[in-house]
C-alpha cells in the first residue's frame, strides 16, 4: 500500500517520509493523527480510511469504511476522537474513533445542506458544528442535540472557513473573492463586515488567534494577510505561487506561514519581518515620470503630436508609468513579491540588495496539491494531491 521513504540527511528542504497510496479517487482531505503514526483520509471514492504505520514501516488501513456518497471534507477533534465527515449529498456524518484507531462508531447525521458540503469545523468549547455547502449556505448545529441553530446565505459558494472561539467570529471565504465575518450567538448571527482583496475566488483561509491575523489564499495565486486585531486595516499581499493557492497553515511558534498550490509548490513564508503594504495604483492620463500621454488621452496626443502609450504601474510606488520608464524588473520580498515584478526605473535604482533578500523558501511536492495539514508539534506536513497520493513530509529543516 505505502512504500517507506528512507530519510535523507537534513538539508534546507522538506524530507519526504512516506507515500501513502491506495485510494481510487482524489483524496479531498486528510489529517495527521496527533501522537500517533497515523493518517485519517476521506476520498471522492466514498471511503474513510485510517492508515496506521506497521512494524514494516508501511502505512496500512486499520479502518476502511465506505460512505453512501463521495466524501468532500472532514474535521477531526483529537481530544474527543470525534470525526465529522462532509458528503457530496449535503449530509454531515459523525463518528467516534476508538483509542487504538481500529474502530469507528456512528454517532449521528446532520442534514446540513442541500448539496455538497465544502467545509466543516467542530468547535469543542461550544459544542458546535460549523459548515458550508455548495448551496451557498453557512450553517451551525449543536453537536449534542444535532439541532440546527442557524444559518447565513453567502454571496457565492464558500471554500474557506475559520472560527475564533474567544470572540465567536466566523470567517467565510467564497468563490467571488469575498471574505465575510459573522458574529455567532447561540441561535442567531450578525454580519460584522465583508472585505475583498483578491481578483479571484478565495480558496483557503487560516486564522491566527494569537496575533489576530487572517490569511486568505486565492485562485489569483496570491495570499493576503489581513491584520484583524491591529485595527489598522493593514493588508499585506504575498506573491509566490504560479497556480491557485489550495491550503494554508500558520506555525505560531516560528511565525512562519506555509502555503500550498495546485502546481505542487510549497512555500514557507517568514512572517517575523516588518512587511510593507503594496501601494494603491495611481490614476493618470499620462506617464507620471516622462509625461508622455497614454493611448486614451486624445487631447494630449493631439496637442503634443505624440502617439499614446500603454499604461503600466510600478509595483513599489504605485505610479502610472509607460513601458520605457518601467523597463526594469525586481523582486521586492518585503512587499510580498518574491518573483521579479515591474518597477519604475527610479525605484529599481533605490532598491538595495538587502531589500531583495528572499523572505520565503520554495519547494516542489511533485504533485498537484488539493489539501494539506501541518502538525506543529512534530513539524510534519501532510499533502494530498489529484494523483490520489498522500505524502508525509518532515518540515523541521525549513520550519524551525
């Protein structure tokens, strides 16, 4: 089922520990079992599998359970060993796992949504089950009674869900690119605010309750860090992927953000640096460096007898410039631009080599990642891909 990969000497890159194979379809979600050599996975092939490491060093299923519908997502609480599974038919099925992870006992079903469940969160402190579905509904249920406590209709299908226990704020990211913040009470909710910063749909959310920072990943390939607790409205953009961001995780103890994308890229961002907001792009009818008119500025073109030019923007100062005045490229890591981007010539001259020093490391998982789970206590990262393979990585060489 699973071949054991022999660890290599420590280098500054993730070490592949295991490949876990056997699912017939895409593994939509999987988690590392805390304090155990085990993995729980749910798949489009309708199976729930618990993989435990045997004496041979291989991972084999100790549980192979077939659900009535494809398994779209899951939430596992290690303290209670409660496993909540979202299905394609809109149902959430709840089980408890035995201490040895060799048996799963059905508890109850929630008829939570009219169509595929997209995200689930179990909140032990409040005994709530939070969920979103393709029916554009956010719902929360009492996990004791199974009763539906309330709901909220989102502007588009939600694909990101996070919750802050202290303030009872829920964060919902959807395919329109919007993030909605709701305040939950026992049986009602209040809209706090909505904000938008992505040009594509939100595909992943991650909440840090200590720094009170929300990270959002998007199909526009970017990650945005929203400073919720600082009350300054700061939004820091991170550009380091060539495909849609599929999953995010934040390591509080090292202040590093891990992001995974559809191209197989794993990026580890150092968030313990003083980052800068990207500037607003300025509007102008002519180049703000040489005053050449842009192609829609007919009056200035006629008056100066000059051909209009295409407009660009410097990513560092935000000024509207022509191609001639922005012929250079540079990375600006403290602004989140780990790749080279367009800058005006004067900004290019002003950027020092120290300012070009990378603040992230880049790694290739060699599979199209659809989900990840990070175990901070061991420094292990789990990635599952469209290739139906689960990979376990030792991230301590890069997250430490």
